[in-house]
């Protein structure tokens, strides 16, 4: 694990990282969303190593990361005006777009698909690393498959130590949730994964935007989600987590009742609601952050989910909170962490 010094491509640590990528090796690196596990996006062998290090099924496609928009045209069959408009509005930044791929992009990087996911991150260290690599870098989140995405270098270390030659430490990630994914390979642009940018922000640039139904419900038997990653168990702590919707006071009473029966129980609770739980001394209360600051909740969420497994618990409840600018994205990740266990009080 090495700290990024100056966030510029000549930094010796970034030079070393770039050389590893060009040799077909893997490097974990920070972005503004979550840490990525990078490899040469044009090299099938590097893609294979990524799937192996992550323990990820190889039909789950990777996102290609670039330092400059000028790298995009050679990776796609066509770079249409609406894609350029999206890049203009949100790049560099936490947005991924899907376009039909060119023959330069190997199918090993795209999980066998004809399309490719593209992102230009804004994190200064990430940009300097991508410039040093001088290649499109394929990078999924740097967690072992199924675990919450890493938002600090220590979490990457937990999952990847001994599996990859270098982890770049750029401190904690500013956003903490993965990028927004929008599919532009279909007639109507479609939101596949909400992130820092939600539906409204996309509509301002693209006009009509559709939403992948897999975002809001469990898939039917045999039905395929558009983002293949959505079909896998994800973010889930080992301890069962239940998302609880409803009014604050009855919800707190319900959760305290569940804890009173004896199992070791934790509750993820808004700052503002902590006092509602004061009559349950046996309940481990974990503050989620303030209700009025969904950015803070987003930033903390994955490291909280990771820490649950270190706490010897039998069950965890989490207050649901669809509000706030990042409410949509936070709820999307939480409902997947709960594996569909959502109750309404
Ligand atoms: O913020 C992020 O996007 C982070 C950082 C490292 O950039 N990366 C990330 O990658 O979250 P990953 O692999 O954990 O999630 C990518 C998602 C998966 O659900 C995958 O199925 C979907 O994007 N995806 C990738 N390429 C696709 C394609 N061609 N068509 C549909 N979905 C695609
Ligand atoms: Mg991931």
C-alpha cells in the first residue's frame, strides 16, 4: 500500500502504478466514488486477473476509466451528440455511460457484451494515475465480490491483500457510493444505477430518461437485469439486515421490541432519532448521520456496513430514508444490502 504523493503523473508512485498497468498487472486506486481495482482495459489477460482477484463472475462487465475525453472515440462505434452532452455536463465526475463498443475493446472486459461502460473520474489522484497508465483502465469496485465497495484504502487492503501488487492510498472517498450508470446504447437513455447524480440531473441534459425496472423490485425468475451486476448479491453484511420503513416513533418501538427478545441487535439510526431509542439499553445504536445531510450518510454507508461484521451481532435493523439529494442512491444500495428484507411499520 502506498500513499499518492503529488497528484501528478510524474509522481514516482504513480509512475510505478502506470508501469504495472502497462505490464498487465493490477493496481487499486482511489476515485471520488469508491476505490477501483484497475487493469489494462484493452488486455483480455488483465480482465481475467481482475475477475480472479475479485472472485467475480466473468459475465459481469467492467467500467473503462479514462483521463481525457479524447480517449473515448476509439473505444466506441459511435460517440453521439447526447453522449457528448452528458460528458460535457458531468465529466470529469461520478457518471458512467454505456455505448456500443468498438473492436478495440475486448469482450473479456465487457462480460461478453457488445457495449462498453465508460467513465472519466474527477479525483485528482485517479486522473494522474490514469494519465500515468496512458491506457483506458478497466476497474470494478475494489471489493471481493458481494462485499460493500471500499471507500478507504484500509478496506481495499482487507479484501485484496496478497492478491494484487499495489494499492494506492488517496484517503477516504468523497462521495462513497458508486457512479450513476446511464445506458445510451438503447433508443431511450435508461438509468441503470443511481448515484451522486439521480434521474432529475440526467433529465436536465437528456430529456426523457427511462428507469431500469430492476432498480425497484426483485427480478422474476429468468429475467435479466440490464446491468448484469444488479443480479448478484451485493453490499450485504454477513449478519441479516432489515430495512424498516414507517413513522419514526412506531418504527423505533418495533426495533426496540425486536431487540428486547434477546438476540444481539444493532440499529442504524438517524442522528435526529437517536433519543427515540433511549429505552433499549441492550440495543447497539449506530448513527447514520443527519437526516438533512444525505451526502454524509452516503459517504459513511459502506464503511458502516463493513464494520457490522466485526461486531458479533445476530440481527441489524436500519431506518429507511428516501429523502435528500442522495436518498434515491442510498436506498438503492441499502435495499440490496438487505437482500429484499424490507418491512413497513
Ligand atoms: O463509481 C464507480 O463506478 C466505481 C469506480 C471504481 O469507478 N466502479 C464500479 O464498478 O462501481 P463495478 O464493476 O463495481 O460496477 C459496475 C456496474 C456493474 O453492475 C456492471 O454490471 C455494470 O456496471 N456494467 C458495466 N458495463 C456494462 C454494460 N456494458 N452494460 C450494462 N451494465 C454494465
Ligand atoms: Mg461493485
